[in-house]
């Protein structure tokens, strides 16, 4: 956790503060729900094995594990794609080469320089997610709803 929570001079959104959270070791009496859906079709058997070992360790330390169900998990991946692409679109829009991101070539027109910065800063998949997110923006959704009700 210390590695991913640490400061990154290449990331303008990271904090220059050390990660110093140590969880309490005493978990006696803690109840932990174990969703059945997390062990279903498509889950790597090695992942299941590691997670079940961790569950066993929690039980050794005094926690009680309780099987439970989250039926809506079947929609999680679809929801993730809607949220992720919308978030990518709104969050990455600031990387314009003016305030954030690589500096534009000022010898080029604004439009050409902006396009180049966006092309250099983002790979194909990131650009795809930004474009998909734009189609799910509140303005895009409102526009689609308004057109359907005319």
C-alpha cells in the first residue's frame, strides 16, 4: 500500500504525504460477509484459493465469516463501464497541455497543438473510454431523453 499511496512527481494529483495507516490486529468478534457471487463462473481458481486462505486467516484471528449474497453483482461490470467511461471523460478533460499534461507545440495552431497533445498523452483505449464517456455525459443523456420525448 505504501508504494501505490506514495508521492509520484509525474502525477499532479498525488499527495506528498507518507502512508502510515496500520489496521488494528485485534479482529475478534468482527463479522465479515463473504458474497457467494465472488466465487462464481469466470473467477480464476488461483484467486479463489488465495482469497479462501485469507478468509481462513481472518477466522484464525477471531473474526466470524458469514456467507451472503449480492444479487446485483451480475450488473457490476456493465455499471463499471458506464461509470468508468463517464469518469474518464470528465476527469481527463483537464489534461489539455495548458494546465496539465504535456506542453503543446506553440508553433502550431491551437487546434493542431491540442489534438497532438491529446494523441500523445492518451493511448487508444483511454481515448476510446473518453469518447464513450462523452456519449454518457449528462448533456448527452439529457439530449437523448429530450429527443425521445418530442
